[in-house]
C-alpha cells in the first residue's frame, strides 16, 4: 500500500480494528477512513454505497462484526447471522461497484470443521460439520468468505481472506455476555482476587486445546498480507502454539495474582476438542508472531486492570 493511499477500516471501535488503526498511523499512513457505527450503519446498503461514493477508498479492511463467546453465540444466533451477513454483503458489493484496489475480509477459525485434522490446513474449509455452539456466526463468516471469493472469480476483484485464530489483548471485550475465553477468565479471576474468594468454578473439562494470537500481532499480519499477498485462497493466521483451557486458566490466574482453587464444572460444554491452525504458508511468506502468550496476558492485564485501578486511586 502506498503511504498516501485511502484506507477504509470498518470496526475501529473493536479490538482488532483499533489495533490495526494504531499500527497504520504509527507506520505513517494518514488517509485513514475510520467510521464508527454512529457515522455509518454498515447494515444499510444505501448508506454504505453513499459512503464509498463520497470517500472513494482504495483499500478496505472489513473488520466490523458482531462477535462473542459460547454464551453469546448460543443466546443471540439470529443477531449474529443477520447483522454480520448484512454488513459484509453491503461492504463487498460496494467495494466491487467502486473498484477498490484491494479488499481484506477476515474469516474465523470457527468456520473450520469441529473435528478437522490438526493442525488445521486451509484445505479443511467446508470439509465437515461446524461446532454447533457457534454455527450462526460461522455461517455468516462462511457466506462472506464464499462471497469474497466469488467476486474475485467473476469480476477479478482483488480480495484476500486471512483466517485468524483466537485473538486477545488490549481493547478486548470484558462483557460477560459477549466475551471470549481470555477476557472472561481475566475478569473473573480479577474479581475473585478483589473479593478474596477461595475458589473459581469454570465451565468444561479444561482439556480442549486452543491457540491464541495477541491482537497487535494479528493486526501486523493483516497489514503484511495486504501488502504481500495477492490470492483469493484462504490463508491461516496463527501462532501454531497450543495450550489447554485448564493451563490457560492457570496462566491467567497467575497473571492476575489469584491464588485460590480452580474447579472445573464438567457438566458444561467444552466446544471443539482442539483448534490449532497450520500457519506454515504465512510463515513461509516471511511473517511470524512476536508476542508470547504470557507476555500478552501481562500487557492486557496491566492495561485494563492495573492502569484502571491506578486511575481510580488517582481520582479518589
């Protein structure tokens, strides 16, 4: 991307969009278009077309999405599939009509089959049943992936489809109704420490294996791919480093400073037994993550809880 290119980033109030915007600014990009939901409702096709017509973006990072963990996916499946499908349909169509130079639409690791061979290669896409607890969100993402690739085939539109693993970090969502596993654990252990609880009970057996990528690493990978990758074929973005949910809980508890007992409620659902992406293709292009999980957890906790506590003390 040229340094003066007009770059549209949707979802800038979210964790990934916020990190991407910060990194592009640090790299010297000045023509950034960062509309919030209040500025532009991406579910409204006429408003999206008008925005593209007025601002004429050259590159588009479509990161806006309704997201959440197992609880949110189970509770709001209609919202997840309807809003997300509306948004990407409007953005992809507008990008085509206004002939953008390149569009990035991220998929999600949850679109891969629940029982895919591990680590998951890009060829596993649509080769098995999806984990039922996030089917609605995954279905919307699958539609967006196929739509992006279809516009590339029929109209030679330049699209890329990174498939990120689970992201976490500064700017994460700590709302218990919508949070993913790391912010949910961090908030629970922090509150347990403050309340001096002796025990925290967590859902599941603790045995599922997961892979996590720090948000700044993910944003850096997206910028790298926008500049160095030109194919409509899916490409995985991960760390290829796995950890069990039980070990993750221990790592978060240690980061927070919670010293009580961690108990697992095995009657609750686990989700997929294992989910690790094979990111060899991305690594071969010359990109690799730089943040370890433990360092990422420390940075995240310091930003959201230690800094917050210091600010509260200063105000008092």
